[in-house]
């Protein structure tokens, strides 16, 4: 592939969160000398989003937003940051984007880092209830904090027992708020982890004074004056001064659809994160890519995926032959517990649980399909996360009996299973 004449090129990036910002700066590192223009509807300087459900929410001194890059960094690298500006449409055959005010910007290459937005379920009464918040932006957090400040004895109901909902619950409990989590499924984290891990987090929240209730399908919200009642299909109801919705996200695919790009559970991209249009790339939460290691198409919602795809897009735009083949990883902080996850557990049929002798909870769950290690969930156990990452990347066969035996020293060499020992 020949290197494009970047001096006459313009790369337009739509979306200035982790994916978009990292792509812009990676382009400069790759030697791209053309114009880089970033658009984002959020007027705030691009910031780190993972702390939104944690330290941003609990910081008594107010919002301590950490920018992804300083203003000076954008100026130094000649990256034009257009905040509070919405891209309304794409004219792909003319390589132009149309802004909401009708103005037009031409591009040589276009990168869609348009992410996702909170999924707001169609629950009767939810749209008229007071103090209802998702948690996706700093504006959402500011709204929650303001509502809490109006009355320190607020009762909060969190709809959704996924990682975001549980992180919010832990953060609110930390500042003394009464919190109830309502999960529709029969266990929390049902779609992403083993029952044993669900039980651990359920108990963790119970021990910290958060009421976590499963099998609770919210059917309506009834509001009288400033107080709401959350009603479930089993007839149970819960008073709420604040309702936080954490039931998932909806991918922002409208621009891509309008441009005629291929959509399959997100914007479909190839190994170099190029879309069905050779001049348009897509990165981050909005994309569906083929994971080489697991040999399946996946759409990931993680900072790691956003950053790694951003680097691949920058390299590809700069004329390099690149393939996105990262092993996914994630994390979650709740109370004094750090969960680190590596790999994808989809399709597992057996697990190994290893517990360490420590004062605080310290264990790991290893997910296998047959004898193939797919994923590892590590609780307060960075070593298990590191070893698991190494084994997954190398397709290492693991001796499950030794792995489960806490007496066996936790060294990678102790768990390596010779191929000849497998039946």
C-alpha cells in the first residue's frame, strides 16, 4: 500500500471521546501531515469517562474532570477541535460531511467515532418522573449530584444490575445514599459472567448495605409531586427520589446508515477498521469487528477497544498494512474490590475457580470451552489477570487440577499442560 500524500489530505473525525481523540494524536505519531478536524456535540473538553460512575460521582470537592488531552496538546499537534458541533449527514460519494448549521466540510478520510447513547426503556411514566438520569456524560453526573445536594436523605433506585449500575450503587452508598438496585434477570451480570461471580457481587453489595433485587421487571413509574414509585411486574414497588437508568446502550449508527455503510450489530469494519466505504473508518463502541483470536464478530464497549482501534485506524490511514487482533480486557471498581477481566467468556462450558489465602477477597474464575481457555475474571488478583492474559494470547493448554489447587504456587510454569496429557 502506498503512503498517501498527507500534505493535501484532510481527515475528519466525528466523535471526540477516547476513540476519536486517540486516533487524532495517533495520526500525528504516524506522520500524517494533513489537516485533522474533530467534531463532537459535547461542548466539554474531551475527558476520561470511566470515572463517571466512580470518583466523579463521589468527589466531595466537586467535579474533578480529567481531560484526555490538554488544550495545548491539540494546539501543538495542529488538531482542530470543534466542540458543541453536530455532524448532520455524510455525502459519501462527494466525500463531504454536512454540519447541523448547513455548512460543509470536505474530507479525504473520515473516521466515525460516534459511540453510543444510553438505552432508555419505554416504561410508562419514566418520561414524566422527576430526577431520572442515565450515566453517560459529565452532564448526567452533575444532574445526579445536584439532585443529591437538594436532600441528603434521598432514596435512589437504580434500574439495571450490570457493571455500570453496580458501580453507581457502590459510589452512591459510599457517600451515604440509600440505594436499591432492580435487575430484570434472575441474577445480576447474567449476560457477562458466571453464576459464582454474580453471587459474589450480590453478596458484596448486600454486605455494604445496598439492596439488590433480581427478577424485578419494572413496568411503570408513578409520580406524585417530587416523589416517584417504581412498580414491578410482580406487584412490588419502591419509592424513589432519584431514578438512575443503567440497562444498556444504543449504538449511534444513524450517520453510518444514512451514508449507506454496512450495519451488523454496529458499523461493520474489516481488520483495518475500514467500513464498507474505503474512505470511511469506524472505531470504538459503535463498531462490529471480526476478532481474530476468537474467530467471531463482536462489538465491544471498552476503553481498550476504543484506543486500540484508534491506533489501527491511524496506521491504516497513514498507509500501513495493519490488523486489529487485540485480546479484549475490561475492569470494574466497586467498594474495595477491583475486578479485572481478560478475554471473552462467550460459549464457555466449564470453569475453574482458584482462591488465594488473603485477608481481602482474592480469587479468579477461569472460563474454558473444553480445554481452551477463553477468559479470566480476577478479583483483587492482578497476577491471575496477567497470567491469564499470557495464556490466552499463546493458546496455552492449562492443567485445571493444579490451577484449582491453591497449594500449588501461582507461577505460569506450574499450570502448563503438555499436549500429550490431553485426551
